[in-house]
C-alpha cells in the first residue's frame, strides 16, 4: 500500500512540475507570440470593435479600410476596394480566419493599440488608435500585369533595383477577399474551401505565386552561369565552344540539344544572345559544381528573400556535392533545367542585381507607416541584401543582356528607345504531358536601371517560348513602369496594354 501511495505521489509531483514548466513557458517565452497572434480571440474582437488602419498604395489608392457594419455602427468590417487585383499582397483580416499577407505582416500597426502620449492628459488617460501603412505598390502596374496575363496562370514582378521598392507583384490565380470578412462563418468557410483548393495545375487561388511557387528558370539562369564565369573562371569568357546542334554528356548515354536542334557555339558573348544550350552546358562542365553553386548562393538562391510578406519560399539550386558523380546534372543545371527552381521574385532580384552594378537591394512593400494624427511612425530605409558581383563584373554581363534584347531571343519585344537588357527562358517540364514554363527577365534603362522585371507563365504548349508568351507581358510592364516614372499613364506607348 505504501509503495502505491509513493508511486501516486511521484506521478502527482511530476504532473505539477509539468504544469509549472508549461505555465512558465506560456507566461514568459510564448506570451508575446500568443498576444500578437492573429487568431487570438482578443485581437479578433479588437479588430471588430475598433477600426483597423488603412493600407494605401503609392498613388494614394486605398487598398484596405475598415467600415462600420450597416445597422451596427459600433461593429467594423474590412473592405478591399481593388479586390482580387491586390488580394495576393494585401491579404485579409477575417473574423473567422485571422489575418493574411500584409494584413498579417503589419497587424501590430494596423490593429488599434496604445498611442505615444502627446500631453500630460494623454499620459494619465492613454489614447488608442490604429496606424496606416503606405506601400510602394502602383495599382496601375497591377492592372497592366492582370491585363497582360489575360487569365492565364502566372506571375509578374516589377522592382526598382536601386532601392528594392516593389512596384508591382501580380499573380493568377487570385481570389476575392470580401467573403473572408463576413461575420457569417458559413460564407467565410465556403470561400476558404474554394480558395485553398488547387486548380488543374496545382495552384491555389489563396496565395501569391510570385513568392510562393518556384519553377525551372530555363535559360534565364544563364545570367547566373555567366556570373559564375566572370567571378570564378574569367578565362572562359574567351573560350570558343564548338558549333553544335546537340552534345553528348559525360558518364552517360544522354545528349543535350538546342531548341529546335539549331546549331550554335562560340564565345559567351556570341552564345548568350541566341541562348545556346549546348555551349552553356559545356560551360557548366568547365566551371564545375562548386563555382556554379557558389554563384547561385551569392544571389540568395536557397535562402528566403527578406521581403515583408509571410509564406515566402526559397528558390533552389543543388548543392555542389550533388554534381560529384552526376556530370549530366551539372550540364542541365547550368541552363536552368533539372532541379533548379526560381520564384518570379528571385528572378527579378537577379536581373536587378546585375543592372544595379552587382548590388541586390532588399525587396520591400512598406514605404512608410503613419499614426492616426498623420505623423511618420516608421519609414523604410533601403538596405543591401546581397552583392554577388562587383560593378566591373556586372558591366561585363550588362552588354550581353542588351544584345539579347537587340538581336537575340528577346529581339522585337521592346522598343529600342527603352534601352532594355533582357534574358528569355523556356524550360521543358512534364506534368503528364510535355509542356514549357516560359520566362523573361529584364531591366531598363540598361545604362542606369530604374526597373527590373520578371514574368513567368507555366505549363504552356511545347511550341511556346519565353519570347512569344512572356515577351508581351514584359513589354507591357516595362513600358508601363517607365511611363509612370516619367509622369505618364501606365499605358505608356504600348496601346495594347491599358493602365
């Protein structure tokens, strides 16, 4: 009997100790996270009984705003004037599902909270209110991207490479945020089920393809391969590679061929404009896995880009060790095939870094935050994320990309006056049937870039190319962004791309 009581006492003491440890864990270590959680009932209640701050675009357009519920003036619900156009970025604040995207990222500012006292009376009786978040986003460019994608699945990103401002980031499929703000749980639940269900290609509407999906970049990755040459083995710049339509790969019976079995070869300067696959595959073999992986990592591939959005995924390049006994993988990786995968944001950052003299700025959407009285609470300060190249090294690559737009695979896409540097990409993928993911990246003006752009349209027919599919989207966005910077409508001179 005494032994049983002893065991019982020990069990009770251990249970009490576990409760004490968990209590300390919750009260001290997890308190801040639980207090800030968007699913905290207290936070949800606060967002209903007090208005949240506004989310505002760069041109002053209101993207998110709280309004009194009709018939219940003390209850607030969230409205999104541009709806699906900016839903992937702005997100939602839902009584049922909490917050998402920028609504979640800046929830502590947007929720009603104690304001710094401005007088003695406010010290004695603190005031509360919500801050407003102003973005770098240009709705006119969002509309251009939406129009140019024309309902196809895909993503487009426009950055200012000098400071990291995100000027546009549009993805399709997208969703209507309005049902999520409903106080009727069944309405919100139906929207959740519909918008978290993948479409035929595996993309859920509730998300942001530009930062949450990655695709084989195809020949746009040759920018990184060229960077690896410039940084690690510059002697390869002068090497002339044989003119071939296909090449045998080492240690295997595989061959790698050019698009439509075209013949190409020569130096890098001769091969980048026509996007010579055989030549660049041989460059990858000459570089070796270590140099190519080093270049990829120097651009931030394999890391999560530090943009102010939740749910961002890293791009991927295989580790150098994976090429030790798999030389064909190295050849294909050098041309952006096999396991290499980039997001649209990552590819825009790569292009922007080259154009910006080798400096990759941290991408961001928040421009500044103001308090209820209009005073600046926080202002974004541009920061450098990566420096993959020196200015001298970037200056070797820029003319090659200019030639891609002048007489290479992007010829005819951009007006000569826009002075664009570009690179196309067409990667073969198999999802039951053979398809292509079609890419293009660019920056302009090439002499002093103020925009960097990337567009991807996945799962296109095999006859499609980066030029034919992504090219028209890129022209619209480049023209639109340059027009806005010149104080003109985003339609620019491309009359088929309304802003």
